[in-house]
C-alpha cells in the first residue's frame, strides 16, 4: 500500500437507486477525470468543490456511458487530504461497474476496505478515535448511539485524551528534571503533590472507562437471549416482542431447534433478541445440537430472559436453567398468566430468592408486555442514565488502552509512596503516556491499523 497510488471504489451500495458514487483519491485523480469526463459546457480548469454536469466517456470507443455530476476536491481540502474526484452517476450494477472499470483502466487501483479513511488518518486529517467513530456512525442502532458516534467524530474523545496526555506529560517532565538535575530540589514537585496529581488522573481515567458500557449498550445493542424449558413460550414471547410471526409456535415439544435472531428497539435502546431451543435432556441429535448452541450463546449474552410457564408447578428443569443464569443479568418472565397459576407459594418464594426481577406476562394476549419492556430497559442501562449526558464513549480498544494507562499510573503512585527509584517512576509514567497515545494513533502498529480499518466497507 502506497500513498503515491491513486485508489478508487464504488462508495454507495450497488443496487437500483437514485444515484451511485464512485470515489477516486490520489495524484492521478484529476487527470483521470479529465480523460473520461466531458463537461456540457467548456471550462478552462476544474475548480475545487464545484459540481460539473457532463457525460462519462469511454476514451477507447468514445461512447457515452452515463450522464453524471462530477466534483473535484483539491488537496488538502478533501476527505483524504489528497486530490479527490467523486462521480455521481445513476445507480445500478452495470453502470457503476463500468465506470469503475474505466477509472481503473486509467491508472487507479481498487481501494481496500477503509483505505480512504486510512489515508485521512495517515495524512493527519483525523485521529484513530475519529476514524473508529465513522464505523460507529454507520453501524449505530439507536439515536443515542448515533449521537455518541457523531460527538466522537467531532473530536470529543480525542480532546479528552489530549487533555489527559498534557497532564501526564507535565508530570513526566517534572520527574525527568529531577533525574537530570538531582541537585535542583526545587525543580521537582513534592511527593505529596505528585501523588495527588496521579490520584486525580486515576479518578478521571476510571470515570472514562465506566463510560465504555454506555457505548456498547447504545451503539452495539444489548445481546439478549431467551431461554427456558420446552413449551414455556419462548418463541411466542419473541414473536410478541417483534410484533410478527418470526418463530414457529407449536404445542409440540422441541419445535425450535435452531437459533433465531432479530432486533428491536425499546425506548430507543437496541436489543438483539435470540430465541433458543428449549433446554432439556433429549435423544434427538438435531435438537441436542440446538441445545448445545443455546448454552453457548447464553455465555455470550448481556441480558437473559428466563421464561417460565407459570401455569405449571416449578420443575427441576426450570431450576437448572435458572442456576445456569445465576451469574448473568437476568429477568424471570412468568408466562401464560392468561391460564390459572400452577405455582405453589413455595415455588414463587424460591423464584424470588434468586434476586432477579420477576415480570408476569401472557405472550398470547400481550398482557404485561409493557412491564417487561420497562424492566428490560432498566436492566440494560442499570441506572446509568446520568452517563447519557456525556459525549465521551470509549470502545473496547480505548478501554483496554485506558486500563493499561491506569495500571501504570497506579504503579507510579505506589512507587512514590514506597520511596521507589525516580527512574522506575519515570518509566511507569512514560508507559502511561504511550498507552494514551495508542488511543489517538500517535503510538500504533500496522496490526492495529489493519484491525481497525478492515471493519470498513469498500469506498469508505
């Protein structure tokens, strides 16, 4: 991969639509445009950031491919800080493919996924947090997720990390002065002041780490799994929540043998709902595999809806399933309240002893469904509504780097308290600074860049 290459790709989904866009970036972008584009009106020179109407021509045959709008964006005032040309054509597989083929025949090469944004990062237009925000913006599943991604794209997280870096760098400077000029005692701030500043930084970083869950909830959604014994009403509950017949409902035990997934919004909160096979001991090989996958998905779940048929007495299978979910954030859903209760008082008390919220519903009639939705919402955000006021939301990579920074700062603080050597203190603070640099991309590796930008689609 070379920055001297000119790259091109289709930047809009291929299909029947109003327009499709082919993006070109690099030193040959303008010359390629001049070769294949014939403006309707004569122009002396392409002006930057202006749309031109004209025909796209195959220079070999002089045949018109499409009537298009072309925009030239002169470096460095473009998305990649390189010369960029965008061709707005009619959309359709054949027309977009033909235009891209023409562009590639003039010296461009096909861009790799995320390569336009990678160039924007390498050329200093954005940092890594802003690059990652673009993926989040595209993948956002809720309005709150969209807001958090847009704020990160504006630089909210970058600005906060840069503020932390300044504070850490200031501490490091004091320590390095003490190393270089040990006789100048006044140059080194007191141990008490240093510990106080480190503790303040530690508190700030811990607060940002806590915001990671906020981002996961509102951008990625809550991975919610529905479990229970056979015929407890899991598929009926899924269909009721989705308000559609997504899963087959039958009185025959073992009807759901595969994993069924769908997504919904509850008060703007995205939920990825997973319906699973009823958990029980079976001889049928296919159903056994379904149960195996159900248990596997249970381990990955953020939230568990444990469906219990309240028209029957609490069974050994019910209790075994609840025991499997003891370490999970779970809701006990007592289904079939349209039927007389079969639960004894000791059964109900046993359920309450687990400490999970209990919601009574009828998946058949919809009774109690709003109570269940409210409970799911409250369980998902776990009292973190106040965090929604923040515009900073680190992802998993940021969280891991912040945790590394936190460990280094705590080590430095402990060394100070224990009268450790000044060189070791400097080493830990330097590590903390490097960890923060990993977030914005000042300290990075090709592996990290590959992992981040491989998440992008072609043309972005």
